């Protein structure tokens, strides 16, 4: 059996039929072709697959796709505005916050969820926001520095 | 900030290392932050099939029978692959460089030798269909006694793990059951030493746990070739291994890799490509074989466990006069790269210290555990852990500052190493001095003046351990030594001044071996046991 799924994916209305019980990770990758979303454990333990559903960070591998129908979903594919990078993306580059890059999409979305609701986070807030995201390469410090820097720069721009 | 100490490395490099101390942006960083870097699993193919393997629940068992009739009729199943279907069902990773015997099947046929060993593969239209079909396979086993401890595995009468190596040890050059290092006479030195310190160290296996699990997709091409998208860290190595197992010429394989979601040594074993290619051959369709997180953590080969015994002979003045090492590397059930790790380990003994009597025996041992492989400095890392713990214990036993104890025993230029190579471009002492300064760790004057240059820069300093003194807290001034003893043992006191650095590019006299620069010098390859350029 197939189930209709309708989402606002990075601002675009999209629809597809997915297998019953399909998770959001598979539907984003296989039905909507958004390969920026990565899977690392497919069991809700690594944070790699983090996307925003209705603005909240969600582990897409353990989110029933059907349950998101009618909701907005944000992924890294929607972070960039044309040629311009999101401040988080530039900060990740400047701070060398990605090595293999596999955890990066999930990290960026977890960080975006934080900055969207708290533009001036403390270091503790940042650590808390990414505590469910595993990175095996960078050692976290560059990631934390990048997120804090993006927050500072974002704040300056809106001031 | 890093700096290049030209005074130490004057004759080593002639460039000025513009990159040292400065970050360099990765060329793939833009892809990473935009999520557009293509990992192996970011390639899409119509009618992709999925491969899953059935793994042994036993550490050691004989397979009595396999019943896959129900599984082969399960919905979505396209093909079941058994050991008999694998063209060359026995391989060892380093066979490509003629090192070791073929000992590991792609799919076990009669015996399983570790928990998690693959026995049979199901190729189906979805991962879920493949998993559900695996549930329908019935295998009956006769369980066999298993051995999990390296020293137990070497005892007479121990269960033989791997028929290629009936003594449970890897064969070096077809005749040696371990690697040896002999230099001087440790037993005589122990007899004369003021103190003997013997300790045991054990390191557990460590899983690399890359965020992207091992996997590959094999795609049949129209010209009889196969394109393979893979997470491998060793592209050509995996290509040749896959060609061998599939008994096909390597020019029928086109491997595409490059962007790897973390490896750390855990993606050099060619775990998935051979079966993915075989499945693509048998079905004519693209096939993906991707490890689940559980498989990656439980059955992906880890850094091997090592057990290391170190016995040191120490003098009251802080000199180490003898070091005896006995170590066992747990290779698991088959040889992946532990055999080579042992070679690296022996090459690293006794650490960066000049010790006149060294004796080492290091074994690569087979047990019924997950085969172990490469991981970040494997062979050396665990040994260093053991050696440096031993150095701290030695310093405490002697009553000497642990940093000074290391500096006292550190290699100097011109020292003869246990491997009968002359030490050169040594800088451990200088590194220790800089580290001590930055950490505000007080060093006595003679240690601040010490040098790695030949003979210690100037005459070798006179130092003595002060047994009454525990390692002093930072900031405590040191009292000068009372009864100085020379530490330059076994080594003539020549050259009161540091030798002038030889000018570069001066041609050596005809017939003399080249010196100074290492360019063009034949190097020793311990794997081949031969010299190569
Ligand atoms: S892939 Fe979803 S949490 Fe790991
Ligand atoms: S950069 Fe490799 S896991 Fe984070």
C-alpha cells in the first residue's frame, strides 16, 4: 500500500506516494530526491539525519513521513539563498567545522533550529542543541565555535 | 602556532614549509556545508536491489545444514548467494602484496569462526524484503569450543581457530611464528640493574564508528564492466581484491570513491564490494550492500586488542639499561592487517629511547573474535600507550621527574638504535623543552641545556636522580644534584661541539653511500623484507 505525503519542503509544495510506514529520511531521499539528508544509524541515535519539521529539529529516520504531511520541512538544501551561503554555512567553513562532512547537514540543521529560536545562545545552549549529533572527525570544538560565531555575525547583521 | 625549528631540522628539508602553522581549507568544504558532496550512497539507479547477509550467531561452530528454500520464495527476493557461488571464496587482504595466506571466505561454507561471520546473502527488491527473507533461513550448527584470549590461544592443545594457521599464530616468511628484536643482552643487564620493573598492559578493541557505515553499490555496465560506487578508503586495493574474489580481470571494474563519511582505517577491508559485484553479475541489476549501524558496530573490524608485557632494567641515575617486551596482537579469526601491525610494533620498540639492551617477541594471534584491522597508527598506538605508562612508572620508581627521565633516555643524533640504524634528526628533547616551557613545568638547568645533537650537543650533561624527591609541583625550584654520574654509557664521548650541518647537495665521494638527504636512498621495507626505492 502507498500513502500520499504532502509537504512544504524548503518552501516548495511537494507531494508523493510513499510506502506505508515509510520514514521521513527515506521519503526525502527517495521520493523527493533531497540527498542532502544523510542517514548514519537509521535508528535514532546519531543525529546525522536531523531536519526541521515545523521549525523543530527531528530525527528523520525515526519520524513517520505520514505524520509530517501538511507540515513544513527544512533541510540543508534550503539553507542557501541563491549564491549566498547561510551564516552558519560560512562559519562552518571558516572554523574548519567539517572534515568528512557526513555529520554536517544534521549539525547545521540542529544549529539552525537553535539560532531561529535563540539568536544569542551561550556556549551551553550550543552544546545542548547539538548534544544529539555525533561527529567522529572534528572533535566538536570547531563546530561549537562556528555556531557561536554565526550567532554573533547574524546578530550584528540584524542589529 | 606551529613553527619549523630550522636549527633542529637544518639538513632535513630545504623548503620553508609555508603551510605549517596555517590552516588550509579543504577543497571539498563547500560541498560539505551545502550537503552536496556525493558519498557512495548518493547515486541513484532505477531497479536498485539490496543485499543483506546472514551472520553467524556463534563464535565457533560447524555448519551442519543450510535451508534457504523458504527464503528464496519470499516476496521480493531475487537471488540467494552461498559460499559455493563465490568464484574465489578464500582471500587475505594483503595477498595483493604476497603477504600471508588466503584464509578468509567471503561467505562461510562449513565452519564459522567468529560471531557475525557472513554465511549467506539475500538480494531483494528492498532492504526490508532482504531482512525479512533472512529470517526464513534455517541453519543448524554443531557448536565448537572457542578461544577468546591471546595467551590461551597459544597454549598447547588450544582450539585451532583458522586452518591456514594451525598454531594460531601468523607465519612470517613461511617459517617464523612471531617477530623478534634482539640487541645486546637483556638478561645480563637485568642482573646488573639497580631495579627491575615489570608491568602488563591490555588494550581493548576499538570500533572506528564512522558516521557513514561501510557500503557500496555495484552497477552493471553495457560493455561487460561494472561501475562500483564505494565508501572505501583504499580504492585500488579494493578494486584488485574484488577482481580476485570474483575471478575477473581488474579492467572490468571501474571504482568510484573519494568522498568517504569517516574511515579512520575501518574502510580498508573491502567488506562489501566483492559481494555487491557478484550480486550485480548474478542478477544483471545494480546492487547496494550497505552495513547497518548494528553491523558496523558489532562486525565491522575494529582496532585489534593488544596485550603487552614490558620489563625494564633501571639504574638509580635514571638510565634504562634493558627493555624486554612480549606482546600479543589479537587478529581475531582471520588475517586482515594485524600481521602487518606486528611488524610496525616491532619496528617501534623500544620507543624513542636509547637503550643498550633490547629484546622483543611479538605475536599475531588468532582467536574466535571479530577480525581486527587498521586504525590510526595501529601497531604503534597501543605500544606507545604501554611504553609511556611504563616510562611514568619508571620515573616514579626511580624518584625522578617523568619528563627529565624521558629526556635523559631520549635518542640523540648518532645513537645506535635497537634496529641497528643510526638515529638522526632527533628532536624529542627539544620538543620536551618547549612543552615544559609552555606548561610551566620546571626543568633543571642541565635539562634546559640538553640537546639531541650528537653526544648531547655539548658534553653529555651530568645528571643524577634524586630519590628523595617526588615529581615536583610546578613552580618548585629544583636543588642541584649531589653526586653526579655520567649518563653517556655505551657511547664514546666525542665532539664537544655540535657538528656543523653538512652543506646540502654536496656530492658524496665516489663509492661512499649518500649521506644527509634521504632523497634517493634505498629504504628498508619490512613487509617485503627487501630493500626498495
Ligand atoms: S540516522 Fe537518524 S539518528 Fe542516526
Ligand atoms: S565531519 Fe566527519 S563525522 Fe563530523
